[in-house]
């Protein structure tokens, strides 16, 4: 085989909840197509932990059909559990893919054209894991975090996600994968780049671990940086700005009078998504959340006094969480509901590479579960507080 040989076709396995990854990868990969099933060539997957069993089964069945496919995995679960993932995949991209994935595919294509083993030279590619010819697990040196301005938010022909303005998080919440995947230092896309890509939208929504941390280290807010961003976006004709709402959220201690004023001045949204996680100070300290229950009450009171609806996230089932701790969360949830707030409940999902990777979540006390169910029936709470598995489609 020579360098004139055709290249292997490259496909992205598209299913619910990984459209953001597809949109981010299109600009850095040439001639990539999406597929709703495994096909021959190079097949790229991005998936979460609650999807892993379906993905592993699909890949195993595809191999049994001898599809002649080279399987690459990336995203939250493969990044957190590369040793498990390479039992099913030929290679794993760990953490960010903008630089690693093109380098990996280029090596595969070169190997294919030259008729050598497709994993030849993998040990020289930063940020991947694979099994070598002896069946040994190999993980290469970590790749440095990318500069967001060096990579497009999306391809104009494939806008499938909101504007990503920041990556990383300095906090060390024991349940969260974000700092493990994107690092403990926040990185921000520049205002000029954000404005450039904002031209493609009518409604502007953003991806960030903490939207109110834009321009800062993520430890303390910099309202002047947020003002620079929002004021620059506000002069664009016909744009509606939704800041601090899903798919972003804000930390409660970042909800200040200054930030509320910026939202009311420049933004369309009359709600804020706030990550509380627990109403128990004991649990908040144990999980390394970095704020108190009082911070949550203060943040939501600021919202109420400014006619902004707080949409507050809680997680149930932390290790060591007692009925008393769960009751304190329920007390906060009921207080929020009485005052016009909205609540989203989640059952703790132990994620790979986090401090809680191997824990067993605490059961929800029957009385607490019953009261949460009543709130849900009354339309005052959304989500689940029991263990649920995800599906691909």
C-alpha cells in the first residue's frame, strides 16, 4: 500500500446528548460524517458514564460482525476511565480532543496508507490511551489544555450547541468530573471571538461551568469582565441574551447585586440556574463545594427581590448523608418552592476519576422521597432522586 491509497472514512457515532461534541469536532476534522450506527473505517464515539453499557455492547456486537472498523472513544466516561474503555475501543482520547483527535487520526491514516499496524507510533501522541501489541495498557503523557481562541466554536454549517465561553473549574467538588477533564484553571474565550460567533444565533446561550465567573479565575467574580462581554453582545441587532441559564449555571456566592444588575440590564432571561447541591452545611463541606447553605439562601433571596426566578440544582445520596442532611435539603427545596423558585433534583451518580468514583450512594429516606414526589406531582420539582440509567437514543 502506498501514500496514494485512499484514506479510511471517518464517522462520528451520533446519538442523544453528544451533539455538542460533534459540533466542536467538525471544525478540526476534515471530511467527517455522522452515523447512527457503526460503519467500516474510523468510528468516533463520545459518551457519558450512564451510556457506557449500551456503547460497549454496540461496539462488541460490531466487532462480532467483522466491520473492519477502528474504534476511537472520547468524552466524559472514556476520559475518566480509559483503562476500562480500551477493553472495547482501539484508542481513547483523554480530556480535550481539539488537538489530540486530529493527531491521532492523522497517524492512523498514515499507518493505513503505508500498510503498517494502525497503532504504530501511538506512544508519541500526547493525551491518549490504548493497548499495545502485547495487550498492555498504555497511557501517554497528558496534553496541555488548549487555548479556546485557537479553535472555532463550531462550523457555521453545523451549529448544534450554544457558545462555549469558558472551560475548567478551580473548585474540587468530589462528585464532579469537570476539573478532571478540563483542568482546575478556568480558561475563557475572548470577547471578540465570542462576538464573532454570536452573529450566527438569534438566541445567545452559553456553555460554562460558572457563567458569572467569565474573565476570572473562578474563585471570585469580576463583574467588569462580565459587563464587557454582555455589553459587547448587546449591541448586536436582534439578539436575545440568556446568561447564567441552562446549559450553564452559576455558583451561589457569585450571585451579587452587581451580577443581578448586569443580567437585568443586558439579558433577556428572568431566571438563573444555581448549583446548590445540598442544604446541609456538613455535606457541602464534605463534598468540597466551597460555599455554605446560607450562600444559597442569600443568592436566591437576591433573585426573588429582583423578580428573577432561581432554578436550583440539588443532588441526593452523597456518602454519609443522613436523614437529617436530606431533611435540610428538603427544607431548602420547600422554602424555594413557596417563594416561587424552581428545583431540579438528581440522584448522585459516581463518576470515574472523581473522589466518589467507587462509593455507593446513600439511599433516599422513604419520608424524604415521598415529600419530593409530592412536590414533583405539584409541578414544583423536576428530575429524579432515584438511580436511573441513560440510553443512547
